[in-house]
């Protein structure tokens, strides 16, 4: 059983084509693809001197739009910044 969630503005007619495209992309993985998969985790890290939201987001793996996701995970607005000693969440496979 799979549950796929998508979002769109209420007046948009693009949900059906997007949902069909996503569901149509499902296929059985090859043994090599299965072996290469690693589960993703959210890890809390301490910001070091000189690190920025961008450099921390760049460490994340397995996700698109890293900086946007970093901001969402850490409830930060686009104008926010991090300081040495702050605790933040990143997505990692370790």
C-alpha cells in the first residue's frame, strides 16, 4: 500500500496529470538499485563557526531543494541566519 500526497492551489487543474505522472513512475527496483538505497534520517547537529544555512543545507543527502527543506525543518524564514552553537536539523543517510 502506498499513499502519495501532492499539493496545488485549489483553482489549479494540474493535480491529475501530476498524480498520474507520479504513479506511472513506479517500477520494481533492480538488485543494484536496492543495494544502493540507504534510509534517510533527520539528525540534529551543532552549528560551527563559519557555517551558514547554505553550507549546512548542502550537507543534506537524498533531497531536492536542500535550502528550502532546511528552512522548513528548522522553522526558519528566508531572512533568518544561524549562529555558532545553534542546534539545527539536517537530512542524512548516516
